[in-house]
């Protein structure tokens, strides 16, 4: 294995745009009418044209793959796959929001029609909906030896997809706490410190239910892999109290970064990948995995029902699990790399800045941090309407 890369750092990254507005649309499919939308295992596959038709269509988020500094249209890791395999990839940056994309493809999937896509990347909480509805196909792991060997053990078996047979993480990340160390004048080590008097009116929480709840539960000592309705309502009671006393400035999407950089906010719920970018300009911005733990999440590759190039898609997924390829991608996107073996590849880089990425715990969490990370169980379809109604009322959505 070649271990002498010199990868350019990303100058911009994908901004996570997640929504909670799809609860009503999902309820129409998965509430009373779940059986009408559900696709049986035997009806998910189609005749695979991969052997004779060397192409595939891949839908992803904007700014979520490496590009060449000299040519923004060039994607080195993807171009290498095309050269090595002869498979042409139609790479479409069309996913800007999980719920929006759900609405785009759900009519075809629930009516057992092709989506025109062989590979998609969506957040794991949305992946859970697709898996429950039977809208994605199981992968052939015999054709994916690198996935089998190198996938991070922490990400191998989420509750919604035991064994990861229907999904493979594209990139991962951590929902924790970001704060301005210099302006606050102290460290933050636990979730409960967000409610401290010196932060009154200077705290933001994420507005999306799926993004916010797990970290807050962990602050209460909850095992988020098996949380209960009582755990959820305890969090809501606490957040309602903090809203009432003026502790929380507002609930945000990804625009929390503007508040933090501008100084209006001193501490907030935040994504690890965003903070790496902020730290490049302001070293006073810190990211902490609280002592009680933080949520590890992923955005994952999946093959939709009736995809016509399934084998080609499986080859592409496995390509990105080669440590040298995963390292090149990680050096550009700067999220938590789902291939821990890529750390050694980056460490051996001749480029000093690239080699330093191997020591960044927000890309390769160290053992102590890994011990405090957990993947939260998903909100089920029966829970979603009730929980979203309560949370959205608190968050003003």
C-alpha cells in the first residue's frame, strides 16, 4: 500500500443542512399507511446492468468530495476510480436537505419505481426511515473486502441497520459543544454547564429534533443507544425551563457558526466538522466532547430499490474504504473519517500540514474520546409525531 500522500486541505466544506420538517410527510407514509409504502425484500432488486453498462449515478451533498485546487471540476479520488475500473460516474450534487430529498424520491420508491439513482448519501437518522420502509437494497459484502476490513467498529452496527448491510458510512461526525475559550474565560466540560449563569442569553441549541436530543440526553446520564420516552420528556422539561429563564438565545440550523464567531453566543451545540473550519480562523474556538459523552453520527451511502447498476455502486463504495483513498478524502472534508487505518496514511505524508491532520481528534478521535461517543437509537415512526410536536413547540418551529 502506498503511504506517501500529499493532499491539499479543503478551503470550503459541505454545510450540514438538516431539517425536521419532514415529520408530517413521513407520517403520511409510515403512520397509518406504513404497509402501503413498505417494499418487501423480494421486490427491491432489479436486473443489474453493471457488467455490460459501465456507469452509475451517484447523488451526494455539495462540497462533500475532494476537488483539485487547479480544476474544481476534477475530483481526484473519483477520477481514479473511473480510470481503474472503466466505470463512468455521473456525480450529482443535489442533496441539500434530508427531508427535501426524501420528498423528491419517495413517490418513486413507494410506488416501486426506479429513482434514476444508483447511490445516495443521506444522514443516518434519515437512512433509518429508508431501511424501515424497505427502500434500499442489501449490499454484497463479498464484493466489498475493504469495507469489511476497515469500517470503524464504532460505526459497524447501528440500531437501524444491524451489521450495516444496507448502509455504509460516507463520513462521520460528532455533535458536541463549541465555545469561545477566550471570551468565556473558562473551560466547558459538561452539558450542564450550558445552563450556567455566566452564559445566560449566550447559548444556542440546534433546532432540529434529530440533531439536538441525543447530546442533551447524554448530559442527563442517559444511554442514548436505548433511550426511552421518559428520557425525551425529561430533556424537553429542562429545555423549556431554560427557555423560560432566558438562558437560550435561540435555536439554530448551521447558522450557529455566525453567532459563535460574531461573539453573540459563547457556547452552543455544534458539529465537529464545522469547528475544524472555524478553528482555522479563530484558535479560541474550542470543541468539547462532554464528560457525559457525545453523539457520533454518520451520513451513509445506500443503494435505492431497483437501482440498475448495483454492482458498480458496490465497487465504488469499496474504493472509498481503501485507506489511502479514505485518507485523501479525509484531508479534504475534515469530518470524522470512518476508516481509522487512514490515520497512518496521513501521518506518513510528506506535507507537514497534511500529516498534522492525523493527530486531530476531530478527524481521528483518540481512545479516550472514542470511549465517550455513542450512536443514538433512532426516533421510531410511532414516536415521531408526538416528539416532533413537543420539540418544535419549544424550539419555535
